[in-house]
């Protein structure tokens, strides 16, 4: 089982959005604890030896990395599709 860690940017974003959207995103991210690479997640590259994935949550995208040694999933950024890759 993995531990979900949110970056400062991600936490600020979640604090600003509507509660029902925030709840949906948090529930979806919670599923990553048991399956860090679901079939609908897409590998987009490597950074510092860690794999970076994109996960679609409705109109939003979550970018996250997986640290296999420490069993940590770091959610680096969540935003709408048009802004997440900036």
C-alpha cells in the first residue's frame, strides 16, 4: 500500500475549489493507494529517476510521481487540462 502526499501547490488548489469537486478528486486519488498505476493513468516521462504519470479526473488532470522505495505517491499538480502542463 502506498501513501499519498500532496505538494504545496496541489494543496492550495484543492483548498480553493468547490467542495464537491474537491471530494471527487480526493476520492479518486485515494484509489491510487492500492493501485498506483491504474489502467487509465498515462506514463509521461521520468524526472530524477522517478516515473511521472498523468491521471484524468473528469475535467481535471493530476500529475504525480511514484517513489517505489518509500512507497510514496507525490501528487505534484492538479488543474484543468489547459493549465496543468504549464
